[in-house]
C-alpha cells in the first residue's frame, strides 16, 4: 500500500495575490518522491485556528509518513529550513480570519519550543549540492507559519510523525518594484522535492542528530 | 543589605578590538538602578565553557536578584530583547578558546528552549518612550550569546532567578568603512539601564506574561 | 572681515516630524570652524522650487566662502559624502509644496552631472580617523537633495564657489520600531564639523583631485 | 542586409567562477529580437583597458545598431537599468589584469557623466508587465561596469550609436550559503530580451525623454 507525504502551502495574506508556498506545494500533488510514496498537497488557510484544525483533520485522515509545511518568508533571500517552533503567537497583522492574537501560546501548557527532528543538515547539503541558496533558520517568526510548525511538532510528539517546516522567499512576481529579495519558484520547487527525498531516505545519523536527542 | 544585579558583557571576538556589550556593561558597575540595589559588571570570556563556568561561580558568589547578560549582534540595527534561548550550539567560527562545537546541546538533556521570563514588552515600551530603536527578538543565534542565555535560563529554573539577554548592535567605531549598521554606545547604555529598572520594578503583570506561564 | 560658511538642512518630509539634517545644521549656527570664519545655518524647504530660490538668495546675500548642504538619506548606515549631482528629477513622493516632477532636468540645458570639487577623500579620512562610519557615495538620489546639490554645483561653476552635499542617516528617534538603520546626531554633527574644517583648510592636492579636473 | 545588436557580458571576477552577465549574454548570440536584426554576443575582459579596447574594435567591426552591455551587480535584488555613467574609476579590488586605478577619469577630459539615452522607462514598464523585479538605477558604481558604460556613452556621442547598460543580480548558484540576494538567470535572460526589443522598437517619445535631451 502506498504511503502518503502531506505537503502544505498557505493561502495568500497581507495583501498579496499569491503565496509562493502554495504555488510550490500544489505542483507536488501526486508526485512520487520515492517508490510507493505519493504526495498529497493541501492549501492551508492563513489563519491560526483554521490551519490547526485543517492539519489535525488531514493527518487523522491521511495518516501520512511525513508532513512538510511550506510558508512564505517575505524579505528572506534563501530557502530556510526551520529548526525551532516556539509556543508563542505575536501577530503583527490580523490573520485571514481577522484574528490578531498577541502574547498567547500556540498550545496551552506546551513546552516553550520544539526542535525539528528532520535531518536538516543533510537536507541543506543536498540543496547546496544543487546550487540552491539555503540555510538552516532558528526562527520561524511568531505568526501563522510558526504556529503551524509548533502544532505539527506537538502532534509529532504524540504520533511519532516526522514533520518539518520550510520557509521560502517571495516569488519574483511579488517584488517587481519594491527592491525586496526574491527566489524563483522553480528553485523553490526543486528545493522542496530534494528535502522530501532526503527526509524519506536519510537514516537520521547525520552529525546534527547527535546534538538534538529529545 | 544591598541586593546585587549582575550585568555581563563579553570580550571582543571575531577579530574585533572591542565588544560593545562590555563597553556598555562596564559603565554600569556600581550603578544603583533603584534604592538598595547595585550593579556588579563582569566581562565574560567569549568562549562556551569558560563563560558558563564564570556565570555559575558569579551567581553562587553574588547571589544576585537579577542577571542581565549583554552581547554583540553584528549587523542588527536596534536593541534586541531576546525572548528565546535554544539548546543548541552551532559555532560558525571558533570561540576565543579555539572551540567550534556544532550540533551539540548547551545542556545535555535540557529542554529545546527556554523563554525569557522578564517583562520584555514593558521593557520595550520604556525603550520606545525614550526614542531608542528596539525590538523583541526570537533568535539569539547559536553561538556564545545564545549558549550563555540558555545557561542562565537553566539556572533560573533551578534558582528562581530572573535572567535576561539583550543584544546590541555594533558600536559605530566598528563599522567605519563597511556599511554595516551601528548604534551609539550612549543609547545602548541608556537602553540597558531602562531595562534593568523595568525588570526590577515591574509587577510582571504585563500582557505578555499572560501568554507565557511556565 | 569674517568669512561665512553656509550650512543648510532640510525641513521634515515624507511624514517625519524631524529632519536630522536640520537637527545637525542648526547646532552649527555661529560656530567658528577656523579663525575668521563663521557658520550661518539655514533650514531649506523640502521643495524643489523653494529650496532653489532660497539658496540663490542666501548665496547672493551672504557671499559665503563655502556652502555645505546636509540632507537625510533614510535607510543608509553611514555618513555619505556625495560625489555626483545629476540633472534629473524623479520624485517618488510629492515635495512639501505638493510638486512631484518626473523626468525633468534640474537645470534646463545643464550638463548631465557635476562632480563635487571638495576634497572628499581627505574629508573621508578625517571621519574615519574619528571612528565615524562614512563613505563616498555616487548617487544622491533623484529627489530634493540631489536637486539642491545640482543647483549648488551649477552656481559653483558660475561663481567659483566651493560646494558640497552630505547625506546623513535617520536619527535613532526616527527608527524606534521599524528596524531601519540610524546614526546618532552627535556623530553626524561631529562629522559635518570635520568636513567643514577639512574643506576650509585642505590645499586640494589630495589624490582624488588628480582625477577630477573640470 | 541584417543589422547587428552587440550584447556583451563580462568574465568572472573577484573570485567568482561565473559571471551571470555572460551566462545571460551568451544565450542571446544569434537571437533575432526583431526581423532583420541579429544579436552578436561577446564576453568582455573584466579589466579596464582590455574591455575598452575590445569594445572599440567590436563596434568598428560590427557597426551595430545598438550596444547593450550587461554586468553583475552583487547584492542587488533586481534588474537595474543604469541611467548614469560617470567619468571616474575607483577600483575597490584589482581588475583581472591586476590594475586597481583610483581617482582617475575613464576618459581624460570627458564630461563628468553621461545619461543613458535608451527609453529606460518603457523598458522598465515592459519588465514589470512580465513580472520581473526591476528598477532604474542612478549609479553603476566606479568599477569596470561603470567604466565600460562610460566608454560606450562616449562612443555614442561620437557615433550616434544607441547604448545601454543593465546590471543583473548574482545568479542563485553564486549565493548558496551567504544569504546574499540573487535572481534566476532565466528571468535575467527574459529581461534583457525585452529590453532589446523595446530599445529597437520604441519611438523614443516616452515621458522620460522629455527630460533628458542632450
């Protein structure tokens, strides 16, 4: 029986007409990263409560072997493999449901943060070998991206489910006249594909893991 | 009997001839932020092991009522009140003792991260009221600054000791011909003084605290 | 008889409540950079036509031996000694008189650009010796600053009058919560003082001048 | 008889193994932007004297109807249509021939600067319509790019030859692990193609030209 990888992107927010995360994720729907594994791509609401509910339902239904959420990180210059999800929401702008929480935890009573358990260094190495600008990031912000990532890590703890979060820069079409950095969607797509393949095939013994047992 | 506030700065590193954190901290030695409280300022080694040992000994000896560590964040534009200390060391360059750990925890078996328990929002408000560029930051990096901050938070948990970490930009003299942002030491000094006073006098009921009980 | 140095700053624009250029310039009014020379400081309108008229009248009246105009360069990190004034206005926002010219020359029939004739390299050296972040800049933009600088250079050609333009970053109070770089007004003031003294005392035989005869 | 458009890129410099300007230019060799016009693409030495000699010989031999030089602008985020070439060389690093001139003019006795005469605003509009990040730039620096541009403008004046200079950001492969902005070569190629077509077909009556008659 085929296994499923769940890849999510977000709906546009903050006045943008597209979200590069979904532009990338939707191209992965039906893709087979390795034999007997297929990607299901879903667009999440850019809203704190809705996205969390969507994720819970999707995971219950799909029973994926890996969940990789993708988000837009406006202003960044490179693919960012997020290492840390924190238990804090500080919304600078309202989400798409009009909510703007400040100073509240993602999960009441949860730990302050979760580290990603995916082999981020191996993933990073693969991206660099393919000449893709990339780095490991130690903050996913305090908005819906981080919140989603924290929810995923919290579920991971309960379900032994590998999860990760990748931030991608604006698409070039979002920055045509403001001087903000961008990255082509083609490179972002290749990057996400590589990360999925590394995550599925790594034996998790890369040097990074020695330091982050939990 | 007088209480003590311990304020630390770091020795220069990475080829710099000064560290703005110590330039600021040393000016606070002997300062009385409020009645019956006096600052002791100490320069920490910019080295993973040494700085941790120094801190443990200083805290055991001084029994401070507050510890505020200051560090240099090259390239940042504003005073950064650090919210998160993570249990990970990824040294991009060797520390001043020649050690360059990668992928190792700050404290074996410690939680992935600690949140700062100081009233950061009240501190930030005070800085803005004094027209000082400042923000709350959600990453203190993965070098000696973060490591020191994590150690402090770990001690806090054991000793019920309020601790915090403030990153300050380069001093102008460090950036005379490279185009990197800086902030005057006078503003940084005022900022740290304000933060100490808010930390000592706040009743900790600011909106932030509602979200970060631990 | 005393000679006069005319130093100008601009009125605030673009929604700002202060302009660091005038905050600096006004502190120089009455200052004697060298014996028998005194500074007259004037605030120029941040408007294309008005500022040009003000300058012409001031120069006719004061017969200065040096004119140094100061302007705000939001987002820059260092003192910028402007090398080039171009004969083009492209206003991104309306000036304080509501004018927003686009694609028009500063001076009809004037040359495409004028180089500054002040000893910028000597001035830069002095700033660096005083540990002030500074650089020579090759664009003063296309707004009122550049327009003013071009007018000055055009007058210089007619009157053999040494003129220059210095861009200074935002003051810290303008960037308290947006993460944009700033520079303390104290450093900017020292920088302008040093530049005036170098301009008045240099024998103009620095290496730069060999390349820019006109 | 076919007309020729000369498109140049530069050899790698400053330790890079490729120069995106040549990666783009070489793909244009033999391309027909409009009927009866064909592109000849040539790699210029990244050296002050050699590049100038190459250009003079190429123009004498090819008698092109348009010359468009492309250069790398490391750190920029968008396609930059250069408006101003200045008569000054300030080399921060030696060129590929080991020369590092400072404070010398590109052309002895030439004017301080030349404006580009191509319809830059129409070109910019075309790039934005194709969702390509782009801007008009008012400084091409003081290195080989600007020097080449100035030489071209100086020849233009003598030969009534339309010339232009386009700066493109680093290619993504040049910035895989340093966090510097990049732009995909595919977008840069499309951008240059569009600029050539606009330059060849524009009737030069766009609003810009009203302001820059010479």
